[in-house]
C-alpha cells in the first residue's frame, strides 16, 4: 500500500500525545467508541483535539483495539474477535503488505497508551495522571499482553 506524503507547514504545532510510527497524513489519533456519535443515519467522530501527522495503519490499529475490541476484558471469544478484526481489515481494503504492517503495529500501538499514561502520571500531566490513578494504565497493559499472546491468531485472521 502506497501512502501519500505529508509535510507540515514550518512552525506547525500539533497536540499529538503519542509519536506515531510515521507521519504520512493527518490522523485522528483517538478513533474509539467513546469518540463516535451515532445518529439515526450517520456516524460522526468527535474530539479532534489530538489530530495531527500520523499513519493510517497507526490510527487503524488504535481503532481495532476499541471497535473489535481487542481487549482482555471483552466478552468476545478469541475467534469472534479474530473474525471482527478480519472484517475491519477487509472493509478497509488493506493489501497484503498493509495487512502485515497493520498486525505488527497492534501491540506497539496498544502499549503506547500504557506508556503515555505511566509517563503522564510520573510527570503529573493531566488527564494522563488521573487516568493512570483510575487504573487505565493496567487495562492498556493487560490488553497489549492479550493481543501479543494471540498475535498468530490475528495474523491468520487478517491474511485469510
């Protein structure tokens, strides 16, 4: 999959909390159910304050965590999660190379949230410190471990 190149204007300032894998285009950086408003005939993503340079696969890996979901506490069985992940990737239209890159980003992207919260807590940065204190860091770490332990399942699912 060929990605377009993005070059920000000199002096551009972005509020991206986690450095992405690449900076190909402007991404949301927080595509998740808590930022989706569902209308009778529309879907709208809100909370664009963290938008900035990133890569479509970095954003898609984050979205997969929340929307599939790829979470240890989910009520989904592993095979159902794998099927949903495959549907997401199929609907997105990833080619073979994109699928491989996508799966390789799942764990680092989920773990990046754990690292953000841990560092934010250590430095007293909000809202990260509060979220860490509420236990969100442990959830992200557990989810990263869950996804890593099943990486072969995710690879098989998206490569059909």
